[in-house]
C-alpha cells in the first residue's frame, strides 16, 4: 500500500487540495492527513497545531496578538496554535511550503490554497474514488490527543462526530492512527469499526503514558517484543514504525535491513522481551496478526540514510531507489511517501 504522506507533499505544499489530488493522480492507494482541532471544535488537517511554518499567519496583522508560548509534550514552543482560532478565522489563512530550503519549487504554490477541514478531505477522497473507479483510502493521524483532551478538546469525541456527519463512521476505507493508544481505545469504546494503527517511535515513550505515569511510562520499545506485539494485537490492527527501525547503517558506511537484534536468530527463537527491528520486527508483528507500515520514504539527501546521499546538496535526490527497496523488502504492508509515484515505481520493480 502506497500512502501519500500529507498528500503528494514532495510536489505541493502539504495538506492542501493540490497535494491530496495529485497524490491520487499519481496512483497513491491512500492519503494521510494529520488532524488537529480549532477552538470551536472543528478538525483541520495540519502537521502540527503550531501553524506559523505552514501558513501565512505570521504575516497577518489581525492575528499578531495570538502569538504565544506554550508548554506541552515536554517542551516550550512559541507561535500560533490552531486551538486559539475559530474555524472562521483559520479559513482565511493560506498554506505555505513547510521546508522551502529543501523543496524550493513548492514555494511557487504558496498562498494559493486554504487550510482544509477534515470534512473537506472526506469529500475529496469520495470524489477521487468515483473519478478513478478505485476504493481510495484515508489514513487519519490524530495528533497530541492527551494534550487536546486536557484543554477540553477531546479528539475521540470530535472525530467520532465528524465521521458520523460525513457518513464515514463505518467506511472500510478508513484507517485511524496515533502515537497514543489511549485515544485509539476511546474510539474503539465508541464503536468505531475502522482499522487502528499504533505509531511507534524508535526511542522514548508515548505522550499519554508520560502524562499518566511520568518517569514510569511504558516506553515504545516495550511493545516491540513477542509479548508486547501480542498485547497490541488485542488493541489495534497494525503498527507503523520509523524507517530507522527497519534499516540500519553499517560500520563500513553501507546500509542493510535489520534481520534481528540482541543475538536472536529469528522472531521465532528470540526471548519474549526482545525488541525486534527490521525484517524480524515485521515477521513477529505478522505472526501476531498485525499489519506493519513504515514512515517516511523521501528521496532527498537530507532524509536518506547517509550511504545513499549524493554530493549535490540537501535537497537533491540521492539513491532513493535503493533505500526504498530495502524498506519494502522487509515485508511491510504499506509505506508513507512524500512522492507517491517514486514509491510506486519501486514497488512495481520489486513485484515485477
């Protein structure tokens, strides 16, 4: 499964109509929006709730007084936050390229597109499915759920309501993902039938765990052994991992799939608490009846493993075909890609 990461964000400013439409035109099987709320409870698609890097809000004098500093998720951040705006106010902003130094061609589209609501994206996916005669999917990531619940904007409630309004509550094309299991559990209790995916970092612990247990929080690594994966299989249908958990840099400068860790010969013979990586992680997850997704495939040097970079600058394309193929050959069920057509070309070569 090739998932357009925030649309075709390698070619257009992320989370815009143009990015999502282009992703489907290039052949993506699904698109992935990040979801955050407004002050009045409207869900919008933005990478983060701080929006100065992806919109023109900093240039809008009428919103100058909204600039503020907040402490959440263990750090301080200064800027403009979606939860401090109504949807009517946010709808006046225009999107900008998030990494203009890496993707300068995308800046030609700055200012053309408004922020989208989740409701708008449901319509876009429905229209693209009808136009292409394909059952195109939506992989919705709920961002910072424990933080938003703490300020009176519970994402499980808001998301369930918008699904019902859009007729997507029982749509088999919907996948919901989060770095926090709590919100996924809340949605399951509300009767949401969509497939659920737990996002896993290579290090640290989930924000909901830290909020509840502090230094005793269960780390991500605790979910990556036999027992952890078996427990997850009772709560979700899949996991999604950083590509660094599937491929590794070698001492000689090369890169390879990670076959196993801690001396374990395979997922079948490892101790129950072994935190798997690479092909062994994929195999162990599949044995637990979990799907495995990987984020994020990008062709630019700055995002590639060092062995695959060329000498042409951070924004130049390196030897992306090799890295993409390494990831796909671990047996993952889906990948997130900023350039869906490039991921599709590698998938086609491998399956051929």
